[in-house]
C-alpha cells in the first residue's frame, strides 16, 4: 500500500457511558478513495468528526499526513476538506460569497479568485451570483463540494454525499469525486450507505459494526475473497453475519 | 480571521434587514425623545411668555425662564430610559442572531474544520455586533444633535463632549446585552429557548434586580414608621448596600450625571458607577470565550 495519509490507532470515543468507537485501527494510503460502510449509529460520523477535528477522541490517536488531529489541529485543517451531511450555507449570500468567506477562513491568499476558479472547475459558474437560499438539494451539494475543495485540500471527507440526490445528481457527484481524485490527486474518505456507488467509486472499503472495524480491504481483494456473492451488498451482509 | 468573521456577520445583519430595523427603531426613539423634549420646552416657554406678559401688566418683575436653569442636554433625558428598554432588547436580538443562525444551519462543521479558532470566531461575532451598535448609536447621536440645535440653537463643545460620553456609556451598557444574547445561545440547544432565556435575563437585570437593590422598604410606603415592629430589617439593611449590583440603576445614574439631568455628582463618583457595567461586560466575555470551547459544533443542522 502507498504511504498512509490517514491513520487511526486504537481510536476510541465514548459519549457518557456509550462506547461508540472501539479500538479502531485503520490505514488509508495516498490517492485512495475509501468507502466507510456501516449501519446507522455504527460510529461512522463520529469517526469523521474526529478526523475533521470537530471532536476529540476519548482514546487512541488519529493522524492526517502524520499530523495528530488533536495536537496539530492547524496543520490538519490546512490539509483537509469536509462536506458534511445535510450541508447548508448562508442562504442570504451568493454561492461565490459563501465560497470566498470559507476560502478566507482556510487561509487562501486570493479567496475571490479561488472561489471563481473552483466554481468553474466544477462546472457551476452559473450559480456564482445566485443566493444559496434558493438552491435545490443537488445545487447545494455541488456548492458543498466546492467549499470543501476551495482551498485545494490533500484529503477530502464526504459524509453521506449522495443522500437526498436524484439519480442524475448521484451520477454527477460520482464523476466529480473521480475527477478530484484523478486531476488533483485527492485522497477521499467517504461515509455512505450507497453500496452501488461504493463499488463504482471506491478503491478500498472498511465496515464498521457497533463501533468496531470488522472489515477493511481493497475492492478488488474483497471481490476475490467473496467470489460467490453477486454484489457488494451481498458481501456487506455476509461480512456483518460473519462478525456476529 | 477575527476581521473576516466580523465582516461576514455584518454583511448577514445587513442582508437579513436586522440592521435596518434596529437602526430605524433606535433613530425613531431618539427622534421621539427629541420631539418630546422640544414639545415640553415649547409649551413651557409659551406659558412662561404669557406669565411674563401678565406679570408685566401687573407691574411685577418676571421670574427667570425655567429653561435657562436647566442644562441643554436635559432635552434627551428620555434616552436614559429608552436605552435600557429598547436598545438593550435590540442588542439581545443582535447577539442572539449572531450565534443561532450558524448553529441552526450546522455551519460550525464548515467553520471549525478550517484555520479559524473558536476564540477568533467568538471575538469576530462580538466585534460585528458591537460595531453595529456603535454605528446605530452614532446615528442616534446625529439625531440628538439635530434635536438639540432645533431647540437650543447652539451646541457648545462641552455639550458635545457630554453627548459623546453619554453614547459611549450607552454602547458599553448595550455591549453587555450583546454578550447575554451570545451566551444564552451557547448555553441552550433550541433557538427559541435561547431567545426566551436572553429576554428573561434582560427582565431580571432591568426590572427585578433594581427592586432588590433599591433598599426601599415596601411597608414604609404604607406606614411611615422607621422600624416597623416585629419585622426583620436585616434584608433591607443588606440590599441597600447592593445598589452597585444593579447595572441598570448604575447606568441611569451615570447617564443622568453625564447629561446633567440629575443632581450633579463629582466626576469620580460618575466613573465609579460605570465600573459595574464594565465588570459585567468583561465577565460575560470571559464566559462566552470559555463556553464556546465546549460547545458541540459537530452537530448537524436543526430544523427548528
């Protein structure tokens, strides 16, 4: 495997008495598109919150490009871009104004130019002057991706990126993720339930079950390991059965 | 980063028309204070002129014009009431909106995965809200000057200095309520509860605390005995020394001294009455900075 960009060692998180992440060890290499799978409440979003510096783990360590997410927060936030689930931005401001503001907070020197270039790169320059409050879910998601990459991060975190999108929106998002990985060399960490998308986009997968990482391998190796299963959905169910 | 957050918040206040509504409200109450002052001045002067004519007809000396005995800025004495009532409510709403909009949209997830720190974010929000109040009070100051010139014809440098002092004091007082609006938004999960809590704090500061710190004995207004028999006076003995805790009363005293509408107090006493407001503001700022470090910004957008 290539040089690890994301590394979790014995990662734990506890909400009061509830242990939602249990000693998760995971390593994701440069340029990979990682699909993080698991049932609702498995701990995927908690793990992403820790990796994006929003939450401090109660045990273990997590690093991005060798920087600790707790002690080296400034370096980590320079390296990451994040698209949360159900992204909302300032509805009274245009897409370009939202992006410019967020680019400034990421320390981009010419934030206005970065906002314009990002919108052009994603093919949504036509949305630049429109107020975000008037956007459809699909448009919001495209602007959400734009804000996540406006500062050209090294690692992109996407939390349920296809949720609420129509089939065309899902296809567009898939192509955008592949484009970002191919053109800009971004490593992508994606929380999702859409197994169909995972099989089309991801290079490696991890399966989280009640806070425990029960499976982690490349898509190719996974398909080889379960030759009798017809789809990734069948494999996912099988992995869950084996774990329990 | 603080400047970026502050500029962004100022833009939002303008776009949401909060700034416009607040500015119009405050300018309107200042104009009302001016009109009321002018109206009473006009009425009293007319009565005085008539009395002078009658006295002259009777061959008696005329009494001095009562307005010559009053300070020029007494025209604005109603502002001392409007600022703690209307201005403080406006400041609460501005502080409240600064925080809850971001919280209800789940914006913290976009902001705090960037270079900005929580301290910079909070200071930026406070800066934007207090800057907005400063601009509003500058507008009120201009309206006040127009009203004073309309009535008094002249405005000396001393009056201008006192007027500036009054609005600076008012700004410091209103900043306390901006911080109350921000802090209640950080302490509560629902935006409606946050606003209700902030209004509750305003009610307590404005109406409840002055009752407890006035040292007034309610029974004495019914029965003028110095020491009503069988009643403990310990409570009143303690609370009559607690007046510095009532920042609204301290504000009114200081504002009255600056405008010259209350019996003149030495400058040092006026300065001392400002100290509790400054302490309250500083304490609230520390609480805001402490609380924001613990606030859960990993939560997603709420639909409330």
